[in-house]
C-alpha cells in the first residue's frame, strides 16, 4: 500500500476522532433550543384535546414580594436599553399607540366583538398575523389546483312501460364508474380527462332481442377543454378574482379557495399585515425607550428628594445645636422640621413614581413586578446636539413610515379591485370542445374478438374493442350568459371608483399629517436639547449657593437673612436636579419620537424584522448575550482601575471590554446610605437669663455662661450625640408674652390663644425716602402709642391705587422697544 494511502487513512481517522470528541465552541443550536425557538410553547393538550377544560393560569410565587414605598429596598438589576428592547421583542407588549405621549403600557382588558375576542397587545400574538396572511395566500392559490373526481354507483331499474319493445331498457341492472382529472387553468379555462365505464345487464324477458349485447360494458375516455372568452379571461383577471370560473361541462369541478380574495390582492394583504406588524414594533420600541428614560428621570428625582431630605436632616442637627446654644430661636427648628417632613413626603412620592415607571417598563418587556429585584437603567443618555436636515428627514418619512406604506398598498388594492369590477361587467361567453372515444364488450377482460367480422355480433373484451377506436365523437360549442342592463356590474364599478378616490385622498392627507408630526418632533428635539443647558446652569448655581452657605456657616456662623433662603434653595435644588434629568430624558425621548416619525426607529435601535424562525446559527437569544455583556461589564467596573487610567474629560476608564454606559454608573445606581426616617427630639426649653433674651440650654446647665461655639472655622466639627426620638407637638418650646397666658405656651393645644394688641400703623415712605406724615382718621388719637390706628368695627379707607394707564415715575410710554432676553449672565468675578 502506498504511503499516500496510509496518510489519507490516518487523516480520516484523526478527523473522525476529533468529530467524535466534539468542538470547543458550538456553532449551531442545540435541538432543545431550536425546538423552543421554533415552537410557541403551547400546552401539549391544547390541539389534541379540544373537549378538555381550559383551566385558569396559575400565578407562580416568585422570590420577591410586591414592593411599596415603605418597603422599597431591593437588590438592583442593571438594565441597558438594548436588553429592554431584546426582551420586548421576545416576550413584551406594544403598549399605548400614542406617539405624542409614549411610554405607557396598555391597561385595556379583553373585549368581545361579535365572534372574536380582542384587546391584547402581546407582540407574540401580533407576530402570528403575517403567518395567517401567508396561509391565506395558499388558500387563494389553491383554486388552480388540479382536481381528481371519482365516483362509483350501482342501480337496479325495474319500471313499467306501455310499449313492450322498450321493456328491455326499463328492467336491468346498471353500474357506472367515472374518474375525472381536471385542471383549472390560469387563463380561466378548464382542461380535463374523464375515464368512465358503464355496465348494463338486461332482464331475461329481453333475451329475444337478438341484436342486444347482454350484459355489456362500455369503457369511454372523454377529453374536455373549456375557456371563457370575455368575462374573467386572462391570467391577471383570474389572479384578481376571488373564485375560478369553473366548468359547465365537467360535473363537480368547482372553485376552491372560496371566501378568499385573488392572489394579487391576498399578497397585498400580506404586505399590509407586515406593514401593520412594523407599525406595532415601532410603537413598542418607542414605548420601551420612553419608559426606560422615564424610569431614569424618576430615579434622579428620587435621588434629588433623598439628597434634600439628607440636607434637611443635617440642617436640623445644625439648628438644634444652635438653638441649644442660644444662637437661634426655636421657631427656626420648627421650620427645619417642616422642611424635613416636606422632603420626606416628596421622597415617598418619588418612590411611588419610580415604582410606577418601573411597572410601565416591565409591562413593555414582559416582566412581573414581584420578582424581588428593581430595574436600574445604566445607559448613559445622549446629550450631543442633533439638528438633522429636515428635507431629507421628510423624504425618509414619506418613504419608510409603515403606516404610509399601508395606505399606498390600500390605493393599489383599490386600483386592482376597479380593474376586476370592470372585467366583471362583460358577458360570460365560453367556448368548449369535447372528444370522446368508446368501446363495447360483454366483459372487461378475456380474448379479444373481431366485432362485426364473420357475422360476429357479440364482442368479448370491451377494452380490446376500446383500443381499436371504432367509436369516437367530438363536440364544439359556444355558450353566452349576459344580464340585460348590467345594473349590478355598473354599480360595483362605480363603488370601486369612489373607493379608489377616497383611498387616494386619505393617502395624501396621511402624508400631510406625517410631515406635520415630523415638524413637531423636529422642533421638540431642538427645544428639549436647548432646555438642558439652562436647567443645568440653574442646578449648578444652586449647588454653588449651598456650598457657599455651608462655608459661611462654618466661618461666620448663622445669619437670620440666610436661614429662610437656605431652606428655599434646598427645595429649589432638589427641583432643579429633577428638572435637569427630566430635560435630559425628554431629549432622548424626543430623539426616539423623531426616529419614529421618520419610520427609522428600527435601525435606530438595531432591530430588523424577518420571516420564519430564528436562523440556525443563533446559539443564544439576544437578551442572553446582552445580559452576559452587562454582568461582565459590571464585574469589570468593580475592579481597580489601572494606574493613570483616566479618559479625556476626567472620567475614569476601565479595562478593555467595558462599555461607556457601564464605566460610570448614575448616582442612583451606586450603593448609598439609607435616608433618615426620623428627627431627634427638640431641646427642652429653659427660661432666659436676662430680660428680653431667649436662651435654651441643656437641663441643669447654667444660662449665664455662654455656651461654647460648636462650629470652629478651620477644623472638623465635633457634634454632641443627638437625642433619640421624634419631635411631637408637645415638645414645642413655649414663648413668653403678654396676656392672660403669660409665662406659659404662646399657643396652647387645649386653650385659647391670647393675641397681644398690635402696634400702631405706620404709613409708607414718600417719594423722597423720608417717612410720610401719617394722617390720623377722625376719632383716632394723634399719639401713635396710645391706641390702635385701626379700631375694631370701623371700615378702613385706603388711598386710591395709581392709574395703571399712566407711566410710573413720569416716564413716557413711547420709546425704544424692550431689550431681548439675555441668553447668559456675565461671569462671576474670579475666585468668588
């Protein structure tokens, strides 16, 4: 044996061993995976047991529980937008079909309409519609399928007759076998071949008929061709007609596919079904993206309210110490407490908003809300300015929007329907031809005899006689069927013309509406991106204010004019953070709405729709790939950064393989300390040491010695331990004053509050800046300290208001126009 042969055998053996051992990485789907992907995962008994009861579905108990605003802590599940889209395409729901207000799930229940139950928005249910339309095409094409019509019948005939010479025809046994193969032609005609055999056995009373072949078999072959000449003539007309003309000569040749439209119209319906499915996919992608960014904004709103709650808590601690030291009044502590409770209520509201936004997103991607985790969006929003070319975008919208494609296909359907109705206005004129070959014999098999030769009048083998082709006939003819007046046909043509005009007008109107909606979204993209800069500037300004106030408190101590401002700015800062992230979310939603308006939201989200099952080389679903990437990137992000690993702009970078959205998670996605739930109790009141002064200090301490300064500039502040508990109304410090309740609480919860007499009225200053001389009303004392300016029971006459039609300060109303709104403010001095 040659060396090359041994080499080939060794190579073949090595390949066999390697194939038996398996590959390191699979390239194809496992059989179980392919079966799951190809099937709808329906119950096994659903098709095989139609008489079985449809049991209600069972709600499986998941690992988690239903989350509320008071039970909000759950482990996070970081979600990217691509994973949400993949989950939605596999098992999600379309949601509300409102492009101007997207992001909400469909809460509509199922409804019964005559014979069908509708109302679902499951994408898996809608994915079956194109398959149903494809099966409808098969039904429409089936009217051209060949037909095999076979029959066999037996008869016993025994009828009385008046003429004896006819008695042999009325008393006999008969049998007939017929088999026809007919083919409806695309031109509207029918071609068929029929083989039949007739059997007759006459009674004994007719045996004297010497010329009678008894019994006899008559085999026959008949060729038939039938073709319409006017109505439904031609291939195109029969592709439009819902039924085939059929045959008038061949019995039983009827059109199949009854109840369907023509082939061309059914294909249009398939295209319309696909376009409608694209519409639903576009709505779903828009709703998923909007719900994703709504959840992103809701988390930032919760983050802002929690930060405000923490600041209010720190402000309470600071104010508590200052009140205890006597530097601030107790009512300041009440204001801080009100601020804290306000933020606490807003935290609960923000939690509810997060839960609702998460529920909306879960509804789109097909996940239950009690799985024990919370969905945390980690994709970085798009902040780059986008100003597309409107003319090009408008052309894309006209070309790619599936609803416009649906309308154009409806116009095409109306055109074809009008062509069909015009053809049906023609008379039904048909031509037909038949050719018949027959034989005769007393039996079907046996020796063939020469019928008619040597006086032989009784043939033997009928098939042998048939092959001799001694008996044949043919037929040619025309048949006309024409209604007089064509009233119904003309009415159908007129209706088709009007429907075509209506459909065309609707198409142009829908195109105009699409352009107008694109204009709206184009403006919205510009507007929402423009709102981000001032919202961010507002937030940064408030942050600088808070930082400077904190620095001033450490250096100068508290000032009365800064107290209320700081409370207000805390609320404004929380609202500014929420407003900025809301503007960012609105911009990203506007980008998705603009792509939806163009009809390009599927390529915008890297989504394509195709027919059939998953390709054989897809080893795992898209959501599994994305989940593995996300988890790997999160683990990679938790690793220490390499030395000097800082990207441009100061953002840290991770090792190779990470994604930009996972390098720096949003602050709400990071691990953070729990928010405070309660405030410490307010300090116990203590009588002031000097008249007119209000001092609060710990019980048992001296009030004559000033309390030490708790905040020392230039070092770390050491706070004493805060008392436990929560302030209640009984802890409100009393304030001494005049009246019957002097020395007790200023307002008592169980008594009537005594309000001191008000001070005399002081009028406003005059135009020069000096106090104006008050005008004492009649009956009032000139001494302002002797009695009130306003007496009880008297009506006060106020001076008239200045005329609004006259210029203020003597300035003329005419003049230069008002200046434009400045886009920005001048920069602050350096170092401030």
